[in-house]
C-alpha cells in the first residue's frame, strides 16, 4: 500500500460521513495515473499553487485600486485568508481539508484586473457577459499551462465555479469556501478601510459590534465558531442573531466603503481603460497569445475577454500606455547633437 492509499484509508476512518473522500472523487476531465504520495485533492492544491494565474493574483486589486501602502490586501492575500478560514471550519467539522484548500486557492484565478470594477466593466462591454467565477473555471480547464489546463478533479472545479452567486457547490467543502469568502472579504475590507481612514471601528453600529466583536480578529473568530457550533447533518449554519448582524455588517460596508466616492474615485477611470483595450484587441486579434486563441473556438469576444481577464493591474495600465499614449521622440545614434 503506497502513501496515497494510506492517506485515503485514514480519511475513511476519521472524516465525517458528510465529507468528500478523495478515494470517491468523480475524477478528472482527462484520465491520469494517480500520484503515489498525494491524494487527488492534494494534487489539485499543488497544481493551483504552482500555476502562473495564482502568482498574478498578487498584482490584482482587492478593494483599493493600486494602493501605495504595503499592508493593503491584494487578490492573493484575500485568497490566502479565505483558505485559512475555510480550512479551520473544514477541520473542525471533520470535512476534507485538502479539497477545501484547493477550492479556496483556485476560486479567484479568473478575476479581472482592478477587482470588481474591472469585472463590471468587462461584463458591460462583452456581448456574452463576464463573470469571474466562470472565468476561474476556464483558467483551470483551458488557459493555464500554455493552453493545456490543470486537469483538476470534478469536486475542485465544481467548488470554484459555485463559490459565489447562484447554484451551490455539490460538496460541503465547496459550500464552506463560499461562506469563508464572505467572512474573509467583509472583515479584511473593514481593516483596509480603517487603514485608509475611510471608516473607524467606532463607525460600525454598536448593535453589530456587541454581537460580532470590536475588531477583525474577534469578528472572524466569533463567526467561525458560530458556523462550527451550529452546522449539523450536512447543513452549514450560524445562529440567527450572528447571521442577522453579519448581514447588517455587509450592508454597512456597501454603504460606507464599497460605494464610497473617496475609496472608489480612481475606479471611474477603469471602464474607459477596459473598453479601449477590448476594442483594440478585438480589431487586432493576432496580437493575443496563441495559447489563448486556441481555446476561443473562433470567438473573438471570448479570446479578448480571456486575455484581458488574465492581466494584472500594472500590466493592463502599461499596455494601455504602450498602445494609446504617444511616446517622446528622440534621435538615435552616437551623435545626438
């Protein structure tokens, strides 16, 4: 019996009846020889961590556009915080921590530059629309590894696709990631907004603070503990008072931060930038990398969306400058007089 098989047997012994066992995975799009050491979900996690799309997350906006401070969240740090919260819940409920981690790390791989402002802009100009969770699945299925894809398991792919709106994931691990994503972004966005002097802790209604806590650490701790204490029989839940205050906190953040003119003043420029890049590459499709084009099936809109969505904030800005901003002319050669 190899190490992977030993791990699979341990899972059968210690995990909850509601957990998704690696040995019972529905498999991959393309059949592969199993690893001798890692379970299929551990292998998914490692493939995501080592892919280029994961590394690019460090240069993509979370909430504040290209912040100058060193401590504001990026899409990468958000992803890591989601993973930590989701794994804590999964471990406490004796669910599959490896699957939970893989879904967490891959859930935002398809996010556009400039955060949700970039997503909204691309969705507005593309005739077929754009949703980052669908794009995340395209990244792992087709676009990564120079067009070969990561060939992840069905369960990881399902969790990535269904980590936000609409249909829920088929696994409890995937549903944990959806909840952890919300817990993570609301709380770290509060922390970033306080750092940016957009709000202070005292601005949060006392009714909410009394239940959820007075700082980021307390809020995350109480929310996670509530989920662990109230989830049973394959259903994730937190107590009603906690859920109500959590929903109110979400509304508070929309009113005071997510729609705040000071915090979002630079985002007004994003639609024009995205639209200009879209129109340019729609007319110059030959300038899009070949590994992206091969999966567009001749659909120019699809190819352009794939290309733009994969850009980091910095790359998109620099590309815009290169294409649309005139450069200073200088005489070349040894004699510049």
